[in-house]
C-alpha cells in the first residue's frame, strides 16, 4: 500500500515537472508569436468562453447573435474557425489552437474586417499560455465539473487554469450555479455578472424558453445573450433574432429515419454533459427505451469513466459500450472501468468494441420502433484514434450507413 502511494506521488510529481517545463516553452512561444503578428487582438473586441461543457455551443451562439444583428465577427472553436465568413479547419481533437495558429487566425480576422472575435478557451489552452497576449473584453464561464484531472490532477488546479481567462478580462459572465468560481479569480478590476435564465428580462426569458427545450441549452443561450448585451447589443435586438439561432454541428443532431426511432448524435463526453443530455432524453423518450452508445477516451482522465457508467445506468435503459479514441489503451480495459460505475440490474449492458458495429447493433438489432438511440462522445469529430494513428470517422455517417443496412468501417489513415 505504502509502495503504491509512493509510486502514485512520484508519477504526479513527474507530471508536474514535465508540465512546468513544457509550459515555460509555451510561454516564450506565445510571446514570440504575439510580437511576430504585432499583437493583432488589440484591434478587436475579443470574447472568451470557457467551461467544462457547453462552451462550443455558447461560443457559436454569441457568434451568431453578433452576426445576425449586423456585426462583423469571427470565431475560433472546437468545430473549427469561421474567419470573415470562411470556414477553416483547425485540426483534430483541437479546441484552442497553439499560439502560432491562434495569432495567425486573429490576424486573418482583423484583416477580414472583423470587429469582434469569439474564442473558445480550454483549460489546457489557458494553462499552456496559448491565449497569452490577448486581452478579453468579455469572458464567459458555462460551468465547471469533473474533467481533465489526468492533466490538472485536482479540481482546484483545474479551476485555477480556467480562472486565467478572467484574470485578463474586463467583464465576466458567470453561470449563477457556479458563483464560487470567483474565489479563483485574482482580477480585482473585473466586473462580474452572475447569470441564470431567470435573471433575463421577462420577454427575453420567454424567447429563450421557446427556442430551446433543453435546460442546458437554455443556460448556454442566457449566457450568450448576456455577453452580447454587455458588448452593447440591446435585449430587443437579441430577442428579434432568437428564432434564427441554431446549435453547432454534433450537438443534439437528430437524424431522420423510417424506422420510427429517435436517432441523435451528440458530443457529450464528460459525466456532466452525459447526465444533462440523458436527463433531457429520458423526459422526452415517451414509452420507448433510451439506448446510449458511448465509450471513454484513452490516455485521458480515467477517473471520469466510472462516473459516466453511473450516470448512464441511472438514466438509460440500455447501454452499448464501445471505442472512443482508445489510443494506446485497451478498449476492453476502458469499458471495464466504465462498468465499475454501473449500478443496479435494471439497465442492460452490451460491449461492442468496434464503434461502427456498436452503432449498427444499437440501431438494427437492439432498438425497436419508438425507442431513442443516442450516440455520444464524437459529435462533429472526423476521426478516431487507435494507437498513435487517426482514422477517418464520422458518427453521423455511421448512423446513416447503419440505417441503409451497411456496416460502418473505419476509413483511411489520416496524416496529422
């Protein structure tokens, strides 16, 4: 027992030392690229969005609101960048690009005539100084729940990494449920607004409720609306374009079919995101079963795996465990760790390691008319990682192939 604890402490110490060394390099790289591109963010109004879940949706909603009210705006997020109206891919499994790529994108946004720029900022990106040199006019926190503890080691360090965004911002928009987060912020000049759906003006609140039926998306929209209001957009204008807003690709994507099923592809890959999604679907599934297909990424936070199993077993009727970027880890070992959290005998659990076969099995063999089938963990992503190799993959395409009776297979190797 003592020996095991010593090994664990040494492992954590080694991670800390490696992280600090690498982050020193990242720091100087960020300074260099800011100077190289002449600090381009100074010529833009920059909005930063962070949080465990919902940051991509919130970033996209802010981008759309600003665009629809007639502002020139660009976006850098998980699903890619939109610079001057042009879509640009920023890499696989990437949210906040490295400082070189990010400063180039900011320069392109400035040169395209953008007045505003929305940046989705991860804890990794913040900790590794990728947004160094950018002064944010408005920063948004969607939530902060269990994730990335393989990297940050503790929730406190995770929160401190997120807080770096607010330490270089003028205005903070924070989800009211997470008020305690302010204790991690060191910026005494920061103007903080705690936001909930109920804190919106009555007519805007009605519009938010009408737009989304999911509580988590209502919260995302409330935060986005308040961020835009702080940037000078009147509530009435925001309300007038509300019906035109949409969620980003890979977030609650319903796929039409003639099997009488509700088929959804979603990016949910954390315990909180999975719980919020399954809560909503369990309320709307009717008399049918709720079937969830998911896994957990290899070489990433292992502590969340049993938590996801627990959530799924509480809310779903049938679970299909499968591959989700296993990298160098064994899929069966990952799924065994998920199973540790599965409670009760009510839920049926299946394991199909090949993701294509798992999706085909759920749709064509497990589901019956009236059931809801949700495929989680990949959303918009276009690849799956096995070992050190990325292979072409799309959950949405796999669902559509399964509906046609075609067994989905992994595509060609992608050179990264």
